[in-house]
C-alpha cells in the first residue's frame, strides 16, 4: 500500500481512499495461488470464486476519471469528476471517490482524464476536511 501511496500526486489522502486502497490490495493478494494449506496450489482464490476476466475495463488507483451519468436533455452536467479506487464484483464496475461530495460511488462508464492541479487541490481539500492521512 505504501508504494501505491508514494506514487500518487496528492499531498494528503482522504480515509475513504485508504479504505479503497486496502480493498484493492486484498483483491491483488487474492490473484496469487496459496502454496500450502490452500484449496489449490496452482489456481488463485480469485480465479476459483470468480472466473478469470481478461477483457475487463481497468483503471489505476488514484487516477482522475469523469463518470458519465447519462442525459436528461437539459443543460445540466453529464459527467462528474471522480478518483478511481478499486474494482467491484460487478461486471466492469469500479468504486470511485466523487470529487463533489467526497463519498464513494460505483460506475461502469467512465473516461480517464489527466490529473490537473485543480483535481489535486480538491483531493487534498477533501482530505483536510475529513480525517486524513498526511503523506508529505
């Protein structure tokens, strides 16, 4: 977890992102077979429970994305800025931290965008408002 946190461009990270990173780390550990005491020494726990999904749409932890909410034929926004956290069990689904509310949300329709200074400042502001984990 520390290596992923060290690679992020944010000076502070909200607790909701730390929880999302813990879930991502757990799912990554389940990708490896258990040598002793496991059900299989060649097949990973994740592959036993969920069939392998090689065509899944992926996004890295901490990446900025815009989630597409659809349209209602008004001038309201059709996408919202979010930070990617971890894959969910739903097909193609991911959990994201909404930059407007600082809460977790789920989506399977997004576009990856570059992290700008405004995005970094908003994540750090969310971290400062809530209990946060200081990084630097």
